[in-house]
C-alpha cells in the first residue's frame, strides 16, 4: 500500500467559498484523489491560512509550512509521495512569487533531508502543484494585482519542479477559485482537481 501526504492550505482542507465551512469529505481533492487510486492511501494535511515558509504572527496556530512539516513527516512515515499545493496565502499576504518559490524549495529540502529513523527509509517523491488562480470578487482585499500574481505562480513553480527533479501539475488546467470569495474552490472544482491528480500520481508511483 503506497502512502501519500497531501500538504496544503484551506484548498486542501476543503473550504466552502459560500458558507465558510467545509466541503463534504468526497468533494475535498485529497479524498477525490485517493478514491481513484489502487493500493494507495492519502493522508490529508490541509490547514486554513498555511503559507510555504513565512510567519503570520497574528494567527491562532502555526501557519508556516516549514515549521510543521517535519512533525507530519514523522507522523505519517513511511511515505512514498508528498503532494504540496501552497502559495495562495503567501500571495494573499503580499509576498511576491519568488518568495513562494523559495518557500517551496525549503519544503522539498525538509522532505529530502528528514531524519526518518526507520530501517532502510525511502525518501518520498515530491509532486509540486501550482494552486488554482484567484478570482476577482466583492472582497476589496483581493486586488487585480493579486489575481495576476496567482496566475503567474505556474511560471514560477514549474521551473522549480524541473530544477529540483520533482513532479509538477498546474491546477489551473482544471480549476479556478470561485468568484464567491475569490480564493476557495467550488465543490465540483475541488473534486475535479483530485480526479486530475490521479494520472500524475499514478505515474510517479507506478500504480
């Protein structure tokens, strides 16, 4: 049984752009991914507000992905694959694309150099997913500049994946943030993302 970690933010958690609550289990992309994989289990680790590697001091919990990833790697070990989809909150908080790139690179470093403390540990593969672009909405905090930055993330993350030897998938191929709140996915889009990820995940794990 292959073991997969889905590491992300509210898009991975399954935030509903209309209610502010959570999508039903089957509509969350990690669940939709796992439902179509044979001999694999997906551990969903999505946190609302999570960034790649940048602090949010006013938050009620630790939002830095790099700060909590080692604990999660240890908790879910052994792992065959880590799917990382982060960057939307970095853009929302005003950070440029190169800081998203640097944060993601740090996460890959953490995975590849983690002290697994297991007999013959295998370092998991990494699949970097460029998040769905944001959308303009009634929220004045979401500006055209932020939307443009989110649309440009694919052009930052794909070269990083190539350079680091990671898998890559552009979520914009199948999904875009809902105009209801500007950054979360409709249930159908969240489900479609999980379904679209089945092919690259299966290829990487030879399922």
